[in-house]
């Protein structure tokens, strides 16, 4: 039997799809989130999460067409993943950094040797995931809200209310769980969405700027260049 061990970047649509396959699959959001039902889990999977779909499991899913995901198809999964009682788990910083690196490599059409080595490295890091899924659940609504409202202004006061926390508590909980401040996270999501739109669509830069919360194209361009080291035009089609 041929092995199915591969990593790819995929996008989906807002139309609900449902299927199963005879291999395991992991879905890790790069930009945006996916609404999925698998096993006992039903809800949104955001950046920093991984959804585990075991061989033969029927799953339903939909996502915004601009969202992008690292999808890992595998004949085998590490023991810690197979024994996880949760279909959605939080991934640690090293694995999150690796999937961001993988995105860059795949976008440059790497060769088969590098792809195989990348898969092996991913598998090793996956086997070291604690998978306690101990991210504070009060942040789930906040993260979903941020990803769905990148075109609008968001304050810590507003987001803290969503989590039913005081501003001081919210800032502390967010930084401890996500690793960056709220505004740093929002900026990261805005810049990632902008890069995805620039790379995969022909949307004008001025419109993309508005879609990620910038009324001034020049202000957006300055922030984008500071974040990625290149102007938006360098990524546009």
C-alpha cells in the first residue's frame, strides 16, 4: 500500500462539506479559522490550534475562502496524538513556528527531498506536544471575534468583556496563553490576512488595506513593510 505522508496548504469554502478518508489528517490554521465538526468536537479552530481527524472519521467543515491551512495527511500519528481525548488541541510555540516556516517553503515550490525532510521534522515535533489543551477557554470567543473583525477597531476593554474578565486580568491571561499582547496578535492576524489576499487574489491594495483595518493605504503599506520587510507590491500578483 502506498504511504500517504504529505503536508500541503489548502483553502475551503463557506459551503459545508462532509467526508471521511482512510488516513489520518491534521488541520492547522495559518490565516483565519475553520468551523468543523469531528467526533465530540464542534466549533471553530483558530491559529495556534490543531484539529485531529483520525482515519475513517466523518467530519463536516467550512471556512472563509480567504483562510489558509496547513493540512497534514498521514498513515500514522504519534502515540500522544492517537491517545488524545480531544479532537482540538493547542500547539506549542516551536510547532507553530514550524508551520509558519512550512508555509514559506511550500509557497516557493520546494522539491520532494525537502518536503520529506519537513514532514519528518514536523512529525518529531508533533510527538513532543503536551496536548493538555490547557489554553484558557475564555479566550476562544475572543480569538474568533478578532479573526472575524479584522477590518474594525478593537480595544482591550471590548475584548475583555467578551472573556468576562477585567482589563488587567484579560491582558495577563491573553499574554500567558497566546505569548504576545492583544494588539501584537491583532497586528499579526491583519498582516497575515493581507499577505494572503495579496498572494492569492487580485484585490487592489487600497481595498485590502480597508479589509484589515487601515483606512489609509500609505499607513497600511508602512506597517506591512515593517512587518514583512517588503512592500505590499512585492507580494501582489
